């Protein structure tokens, strides 16, 4: 059903005192996004006439998140409660018939639940319809007092509960559908009669019900949809639920996740069929993983693009990089930003790459730094190779051709080029270009001195005999001490 007569209103002006944070509550993150973005995303598919977001604390920063996501910010300054927030938004809400009101701190609500709430409101000819949840621990939430099986009489805030009401386990999610022409006059009658001297939106419910208007409640299909983030513990719980949903979506798409509760996946991450993700992995940002890949334990990938059949061995850190089909990296490899590893590349342990292109089938197996390097196909980079890309002022490029053999412990002082098919002798410090098929060798020439070692040992032994004898064993030292 179209929702063109509906205005979405998100209440996001509060500070979030209970979080004990310098950051406004709705800018805290759960499931890889800020709380207010999560709420906006849940509302977007409704196709509402407009989406108003009431902001206050850190208004500038909140607006910067809200506006690109399609929200129209309204400033509530100071914040005199959820009812006051609605009054402040009135002019911007304009002539919509219905308002879908949501708190900015309850991000788990699903679009389908919101659709059903609006539908129930229309079908029941209600003036207010409340999304509620039945929970085992209702503490901290407003309780729903029903006056009949279907109709609500009031919402009572925690601080104002009578002993009987404390038992009620149906809570107010703070998500409502209101018929605006009825809400405004009721809200005008709400008095700030509470400890915080705030105008509570919840008090408008009792006023509407006492006027004989129809106030309905719809129980959320999943009580977690009503979870609000007042404390760090709430944030952790909500994050846990988002992460679980995301992992379940990946598993439904054919991805194996071992010990799933230990794996953290950001919302935009994708992975192909038969990919295996081991325990303790983090897949962050816009990471995209192909089919039949293995991401082994302890690896963290952010904004990485992996082809098919890629193996990431344990404890790799991969930043924004492209790994084509059949690449293998690690264990303990670090790919910083802007690398492209072409098909079949092997990067081994303790190898770091930055801003480098590595050609098909090339291998760098051990203890290497490749920065600002362009390396051809089927080249072998020996253990301990370092591109010296930084001269203290500028970053300089290293270009290595196809089928090159770089011996172990070579320092390639950039800018420098190594031609196709060339060799670099182990231990060389290369400062000049090496032509194709040439050998670059740059190290002191080796001199062997026959018999040198045994002569040296004899000399040392003779010198030792002339010194007064000193006991070096523990027992000897003890004996000596006793003699003293
Ligand atoms: C509110 C409800 C409570 C419900 C709970 C569900 C009221 C009085 N109580 O309590 O019945 O069970 O949500 O999570 O509404 N806000 C403003 N301006 C203000 C005050 C608050 O925009 O002046 C915003 C906050 O930023 C927040 C939302 O409104 O996003 C709810 O406020 P909060 O203080 O979290 O209310 P709760 O105590 O959780
Ligand atoms: Ca809250």
C-alpha cells in the first residue's frame, strides 16, 4: 500500500546520558552503521511523503549523517521530552495524515513490521497504534496498560509505575502510528508532570484513550525489534543481533561460517557459494569475496575484493586491495591500501605490501616489503627483499619485470627497474637499473682465509691458560665462597 499520506518522524535529539559518552547517542554504531542510519534505512522502503528527523545534541554531526540518507532535520533546542520533540517537528511534518514515529535509538525494527503497523492502524480506524513487545525483563521501558484485549488505555513510564503495573511485561517500543489531526490537540494537553519536567509523548496515549478514541497495540513479531539503546550493554546486544542476522544471510547464500558467533561481518559484505570463513574473522566495509574462498582464523579484511578460490591463511590483515582468482596469502601477511594481486599470486608470511601490483603467478614467500612496486608475472621475490621506496621526501616506484629472480635479502633502492628475466644476487643493494636477462650484483666480494678459524681458537685457548684459574661452575663458586 502506498504511504504517501504518511510522514516518518524520527526522534533523535537526546544526548543519551546513560551511555556516558561525548558522542550523541544516535551516532553510536550497531551492526556497522550509526543508530540513526539504521532507523532511516528501515523506513526508506515505506516510500513516505517525507522523513523528518528531530535533532538536538551534536546537531551538526547528526545532520551530516541524516541528510545524505534522505532525512530532513529539525532542531529541538533545548530538549523537553519526546512529546515536545513532536511539537517542534509539527511545522516541518506539514499536512501528512499519519505520522510513523520512531525513536532514533531502536534500530532493529524491520520495514515489514512498520508496514504492518500502518496497515493495522488504517484497518482499525485508530488514532494511535503502538508497536509493543512482550519481554521477560521489561525494566527501563514504558509499560502498556490495556483497557480491553484490543485497546490500550495508557502507557506508564517506569518511574510512575504502581506495584501492580510493574508486573506488566508488554512494553512500549516508542514506535507508533498517529493520526495527526488527533495527536496535536492531545499533545497540547500533556503536562510535564514528571521528575524530568518533560513533555512525554507517551502521556498523549492516555489522553486519547480517555476521550474514547481507538488506541491499538500491535505486538512485534520479534521482541528484539523493540530493543532501545540506552546503555553500552544495550548497544552490544543490538549489535549482536544485527551481526547474527548478517551471518545468517551469508549462510543462506551458501557460505560456511565456523563458530559463527565469533565472526564479525559488516552489512555491505558479500561472499560467494562454498566460501569458508573460520572462527575469529572480521569482514569489514565493502569487502567482496568470491566463491570457494577460505578465510582462515584471525584474519581481518576491510574493503578487500577477492576473486574465486582465494586462500587467506590465518592472521592476515588486508586493506583496500584486489586479490584475483587463486591468490594465496599468509599466514601473517599484511596488505595495506591499493594493491592488486593477479591470478595465482602467492604472498607468504611476514610480507607487507602497499600500493603495489603483482603479476600472475608471482611469489613473495617470506619477510618482504613491497611498496609502490609494479611486478610482472612469474617472478620470484626472495626472502627478505625490501623495496626502499622512501628517500625521506618522496615515495619512489620500483618496477620489476616478468620471470625475474630476486635473491634473498636484496634492497631495491627506488626509483629502480629490473628488466624481464633478470637476476638480482642475494644480499645486493641495487641502486641502478638492471637490463633484461642481466644479473645485478652489488655486495662486497667474499674472501676465504684457509685455516683462520683453528689458528684463532689456538690463540684464544693459550691466552686463557695464562690467566689465574677461576671457577665458573655453580658448585665451584659455592666452594670458593665457603673458603672466604
Ligand atoms: C522511551 C519511552 C518509553 C519506551 C522507550 C522505548 C517516553 C517518555 N518514553 O523511553 O515508553 O518504552 O522509549 O525505547 O517517550 N528524544 C528527543 N527529544 C527529547 C527527548 C528524547 O528527540 O526531548 C529522542 C531521543 O533521542 C531518543 C528517543 O527520543 O532517540 C527516546 O528517548 P529516550 O530518552 O531514549 O526515551 P526512553 O527513556 O528510552
Ligand atoms: Ca531509549
